[in-house]
C-alpha cells in the first residue's frame, strides 16, 4: 500500500509528520432495482452521471460472489462534489437523482466518502 506523508506545523512547534494511506474510493455507486419487485434491473439500463457539467463514466460492475442479486455500478470519478445521476431503461420511467452531495473526510488525510444510490425504476 502506498503512503503519502503530509507535514503539519504550527507557529510554536516543530512540524508533525502524518502518514496517510493511499485510499482511493469512488464518488458514487449505483444499485438499480425494479420498484415493484425489488429485483435487479441493471441489465439494459443506460446510466449517466454529471458533475459541474462534465460527464462522469461508470467503470466497474461489482457483484456479490454468490449471486447477481446486487450489482453496483461504480464511477471512475474519485472526488467530492455535487452529482446528477440519470438512469434510463426501456419500459421504465426515467429515474434521476439531482444534486447528490459527495463529501470527503477532513484533513490531514482526506478520503472521498462514497455515496451508494438505489435507483428504484417504475414501470411505464
């Protein structure tokens, strides 16, 4: 594991060194479900996320090892901010989550706090 060192100091003390683990967490993860059955509805869904007008791609699909019951789509973006997320799937109403706030922990070692969203798609 890589470690970054941050040097902290004050006017009256010698600098303090803090070792920060190189932890990288995605901004968003998304679980897509049929609202009436609760079953996964990710197959065939089109997903888009935006922050500050910039598209944020989803890269990974992770599933529990024993089933495909929970699939999480994960963004390639690893920073805090405000996000808009859109899920579109044939036969379902458009699902949106606007102004989703992703924060990071404070200094000295800020780490993005992943937000997990569940899109419950309503049939048309």
